[in-house]
C-alpha cells in the first residue's frame, strides 16, 4: 500500500505539472495555426526569382519596443543556402553599423567593395543586420538567428546604446534588471505567440507603463541621465561582457570567425549632451563653482584662453565632474596649442557625459577583453578606436570621421571597412593592403557622388543638429553655421551635363551589379528629382520590389513614383501591400489617403488619414487634410472634432502648429467648440 500511495502522489504531481505545460503548448499551437502574433526572428523567408531566400523581418523590433515606435533593419536579402564560391559576412550592430544617416554608404557596403576587389575569384556577401536604438541584448538574438545560414564571419560593431537601449538604466523602454537571466527569459517569452498575446492583453488593460507615441530620436532619452559613478553602470558592463561572450560562442558554434570592433566616438567636435554636478556639492561650493565657471566662459569668449583655463581649473578643484567644464577646458587647451591636455580633457568630458550616447572607456575595454581572452584564432580584435585616434589631428577624432556623436562620415566608414577587410584578408591568408581600393575608388563603386554627399549633410543638419538634445550642446550655433557652410559648398548648381554623367555612372554600376538594391533605389531617387524621369524611377523601383518582395520600403518607393505619374490605382495596390507587410506604417496609410483623395474617394481617404494619425500623432498634414475634406462635405461639427483631436494628439510645439496652419487659429483664440 505505501508503494501504491507513493505512485498515486507521483501521478498527481505529474498531472499538476504537465497539465499547465500541455495547456500552454496547445495554446501556442492554436495561436500559431490561427495566425495570431508575429514572427520574432531577425529574418523571414521569401523568394527571389524562384530561389528560397531570407529577408529582414520588419517586426523583429516589436520584442524590444512598443510597436508604433519599433525600429527596423534596412532591407536586405540573401539566399537561404549559401552559393558556391561565396564568403558570407554578417555585420551586427546599431545605427552606426547600419550606416546612419544613409545606409547606402555604410561600412558594410564599402567592406563588400573592398573584399570583392581584393579577391576577384570569390563572391563576398556582406549583409548588414543592424538596427537603431538596440544594444547587445538584441544583437545576441540576431546572432542566434543568423548562425544557421552558413556565415564565414560575424563583424560586431556594438556598444553605443548599452545605457540608453532596452534594459539599460537610461532607457525609456524595457527597464534595467540586475538579472540577465530574467531579461533573457522575458525576451524569449515575447518570441512566443502566448507571450505576445499576454503583452497585447496587458497593453489593452493599461497594465504597462505609458510610452511615447512618436519616435523622436535621442530627444526621447533626455530625462535618462546617468552619472559616471552611478552603480547601475556596473550591471551594464556585466551584461555587455556576457552578451559579447555569447555572441563569440554563437559564432564559434556556427564555424564562423568573429571580428569584434572597438567603438569610435567624436571627442573633439561633440560636446557633452548633459552635465551633472557631483552629488555631495554643497550650496556654497556650487555658488563658488558657478562664479568661476562664468568667469571662465567670459574669458574664453574674449579669446583669453590662458585666463579661461585658470578659471576652469579653479572650478574643477571644487567640482571636476561637470562634463561641460571638462569639454571647455579641452577646447581652450586646443586653442592654446596644448594638444596633450586637450585630448585628455575631451576624453574626460566623454566619460562624464550624463546622456550616455557615446561609448565610454569601460565598454571598449570589455570589447578588447572578450576578443583577446579566448585563444581561438577565429576571434579577432579590430581596434577601431586606436586607428581613429591615429588618423585624427593630434589623436582627437572629430568631424572628419563623425557627423555628430558616433555616426560615421564616408571617410570614417571607409577606414572602418578597411580595417575589417585587412583582418578578413589575414584570416583567409591573403593579407595585402596594396590590393585594397582607396577611398575614392570605393566612393565610385557605391555611387557616393556629389548628390549623395549633399543629401547626407542635409539629413545630419536637419534631422540631428537642429533638434534636441543637440540644440543644448556647447558651441551649438557654431556647429550649425559650419555645417550650413558645408551644405552650401556641396550644393553647387547641378548642370544638365553633370546630371547626365551621374546617371550614366549609375547605369554602369547597376549593369555590373544588377542585384544591388541600394544602387537602384538611389538611382530611382536621382532620376525622379534631377532628371524628372519618372518612368525610369518606376522601372528601378519595380526591380527593387522584385529583389526584396518581403520589404515594405520598395513598395512605398514604387508607389511614390507611380503617384508622380498619376497612376494612382497602381500606387494603391502597392501601398496596400506595404501596410500588410508593416501594419504600423503611418506613412503608408498617409500615402493611401493621398491616392484615394486624388481619385475622388474622400471617405476612403478619411479612413486612411485616421489610421495614419493613430500611428503618427504628429502627422500635421493628415489632420489638415481630414479637416478640409470634412468641411468640403459640409460636416462642420466633425471638422471641429478633428481640430480637437489634433490639439489632443499632436505635440504642442511650434513646428507642429505651423504645419497644421489654420487648424490652430481657433485654438489660440480660445475657441474649442
């Protein structure tokens, strides 16, 4: 009887444990069969010309960000089975690896040009699988997904977002946890349909902390200040080390080599984003510090750099942890022709910056440690930070390599690609620096022409430097004036003959690399803007759409070109495909609204504009068009409701109000009818 009783209790215990597990398995299977949820891997299956391929998954970021704010990969596609005589490299990282502000000129693109030129008998695939705002927690998941697709090398350029990215102490998204196991369990759970269902239910019930409705870049993290001595940074460093080690092990398990790159940062021309006083600074000492700091700024403005240094050093003896103070010292030492002191102070300023958008010394030290403590010859270090110092005036990297804080100029991307190419060549036993193309040759191969250079500078000036937190940096007006001058010099009036030459160059490059989606996309833009040749733009966009059928972006580009030709029904077809691929695409719904409105279907246009503003509450043009359509239909009350919706949903800043135009006039007069 005791044995039977024991067996009975074991059966009960098994039932108690197995029943919930069985229920969860059945729930997961049912949700998948029913089409609920989203694929969580970095890549999704697609077919190109009948060949099974893998393409970027626009929903990968949904595991780490609210869906409307989720960042994404730029389009890529590769054959699921690696072709013969091919070397496959995956570039992993964040926005700097992606190539921001224009991924068509990323270091991965340049790396492929360098390797192909150095090894004419081998086809190199360099696939950039990088995304803005993520950090090493997400990159581990990307590496896991890619390990099964026969990589030869992983190139890892990650670390800029460890503090402000998901699970960092300065983030606005998933909060920091001291337990890496808990973080990974949460990430894994969100990859299941059951986890996605529970997350959706929690969101509908308001159980999750509110998040921003609109992506505003670095500005969103302005409140996430983290001092250099914040104890939470130790957790960041511990997680970063483990994540890198796991990426190394994943690469080894796939048989691939891994190149860990240290991170470059703009020291000379990027002042701190935020400064904090030491926590124990008393009121009297703060008053003395402020007086000395202000005296230093007055002397600096007057050109008395020696006097300014004297005042700043006196302030530093009271509180030397204020990042702006250290940067001002660096600036003054540089003006006083003391580069050694300048370099040291610029470094201090970066370390003390309370908005930690740049990598600090500890992060780079961890990268060196992980790359050098294994004994495995397949694990190599590419010391980008050291090479950038060697390539910069007096060892202080600045605007020659960086557009702003960490995003690389074409020269910066070229140097990084060249360093990686040399390591790859060494690993393949073909190291010969003389076989690598020079910077100018690479620029020609990726079509980094005068038009591309102007576009890049325009984006940097208007999408970055003219917005917070850049507007709060020291010497901001001077930075803007300098870049405005660069932009004016780049905008030499294009002649018809010059445009013809650029077009011919694009055609030559596309003829040599017909599968290059970035050459085709940029040529389509050039043909539309400068040649006024919309049929060519449509043809190139069609080719891109065929080469990347899984991506919504080529669908949008094709629809835009078709719309420019007033072929609105065709545009609507591709826009519907785009929003099916990316349901959170506010831009796609806005373009659908424009197309329906152009075809005389105001009700369909209203529906699309309404979806657009739900996804993009700062879409001023959509509010204005909804308002005007309703007024034209004699629906004054509904038009006023749109006005109230604009006031409630849109940001209250002046640029938004200027875009909405007459919608805001009644509000400013107190008329809220």
